[in-house]
C-alpha cells in the first residue's frame, strides 16, 4: 500500500509539473501575441503621425517660399517703378508697364543702353561678351546698329562735329568712350555722348595695353545684341560723309575693314620675334592701321582670343607696337576670308616718322575734304570696284574744329 501511494503521489506531482509547464507556455504565447499587436498598433500610429507632420511641413514650406518670393519681389518692382519714373522724366525711356520684360530679356539684350558703366572685371567682361547664340535669327525686333568706339586720353575736341553727325539717328548707333582712368567726360544730358564712358584701364602708347583697350571697347559694345558693326576712332578722327551714307556702307558690307599686309621692311617683318613660333610664323606676320572696323562675328573672335594676345604680351615689346600687328596678324591666320584688308579711315603718312601728319585750320578747305572723300583711287566693296573708300579721316588738331563745322553742311552733308 505504501508503495502504491508513493507511485500515485509521484504521478500526481509529475502531472502538476506538466500542467504548470503547459500553462507557462500558453502564457508566453499570449504575451508574444500581445507584444506583436502592441508593436503593430504603435507602428500604425507612428506612421500616421509622421505622414501628417510631413504634409504639414511641405505645406508650410510652400507657403513660406511663396511668401518669401512675394516679399523679395515687392521692393524690386517698387524700386524699378521709382527708377522708371525718374528715367522717364530724364530720357523718355519705355513705360514701366514693361517692367517684367526689362528685368529679364530686355536688360540682357541691351544691358548698357542708357549707361555704359558696369562692375565687371576684364576677364568677366570678355567672357560675357564672347557668348554667341547658336540659334539663327533674333526673338525680338532688331535694328542693326553701328558701334562707334572712341579711344582717347581725355577730351574729345571734335565732339560738336560728331554730335552734329549723329543728330536724328538715335536708333542706328551706339557710342562707347575709353578714356584714361579718372577722366570724366562732361557733356549735357541731351548729348549722344552722355554717360557713354566705359570702365577703363591705364594705356601707354606703343604697348600691348593699346590692344587691351581695343578689346575692352569691343567687349562692351558686344553686350548690346543690336550692335552689328564696330568702328574704332580716336579723338582726332572726323567723319567725311553723313550718317546715312556711313551706316548704309558699313551695314551693307559683307567684309570687315582691317588693314592687314606683309611689310618686308624692318618696320614690318623686322618687328617679328622668333619666340612666337610655332603659333605665329614669320610668313603669317602682318601689319596694319590700328583704326579698324569689324562686323559682329569678327569682334567676337577678337574678344574671345587669349592665346595669341598672350604671345604679343610676352614678345611684342616697345618698338614692336602690338596695336599695328596683333589684330592684322590674328585675322590673317584665322579669319582672312572675312576681311577686306583695308581701312576706311584715311591718314597721311607722307611726312614719315612714327606719327602721321596733323592738320590744322589752315589745311581745312573744301578741296581738301573732297580729296579725302574721293581722291581718284579705287577700292573693293563687296567684290566690286568703288571710289568711296574712306568714311573717316585723321589726325585733326583741336583748332581745326571751327572750319570743319563750317564745311560740314556743304561738303560732308550733315
């Protein structure tokens, strides 16, 4: 009996243990299921909360951006309207209902229309001026203009003559003046030369700085997409024809007018440096007048060049005169087919020496001006012969102004 009771008791204890284990396992599974449900529900809640916050964030950012744009644009438009009112009172510019156009496209194609000043460095200016659209044509009504670029030390003694020449032709020309730093050209507000000085640098005669100044003038003029022809002039230059004749001649030409010829003397080939080889060979070396006239395509080529001007900067030192060789040589090597190889600015070198003859009041006669206009020689214009070869002339002394003004109406016809 005792043995039986022990066996029964042992079985009873074993059953209790098994039952307890089963209960424990069941409770563990229940805890696991509850934990999974808690995590699952928490995930749903977090996901919904995050989505809501993200939506609110992007909505607020969109509102903030819209508000910022509105508040940033408001003072700009207000300043523009104020500036437009001032400009309208002074120079009869387009009305301010064109404000949006002026802020974007208009200022891009005519950035220096009212004032030639800007804050660009030379490297920034040349980079900007070298931009060329690949698409043919223009998305605006374009009237081709002639850019008259004056390279001067300071005053323009022939200013009254030029003002008479330009009068009544505002739509067809632009003016750019490069003077020594610090000089201020003082003219009346109704003068075509008003606020037409460009940012300049120091220039010494006979140095590569002359070529730098020429490129600086070209680059500033290229900023205006309406400028199609570019003529370089000095303070001693005069026009010998009226504006319509000059405009028609230049706009109608298929070629640029840059004197470029091979001079075998010591004043030509004698200035060549062998250290320019192999980029520039002796047979490519050319000489010509500094006073050029070029079409827009050629102007872009000149402004874009860095390599060949650097050679002149290194090896074309004083007594070489870069202004007489750089552009004539560069065009001869790369763009000779676009050049007529002659100048349209008359000058008298008969006296010899480093400078041409200067003409005073005693030289100014009707016969003298007529001889410049048509001296019996012939030249090529668009591959045809013509006797109209010179549009401008130099050098004229300041005291020659009065007799020139007296002849402008009867001889030059302006």
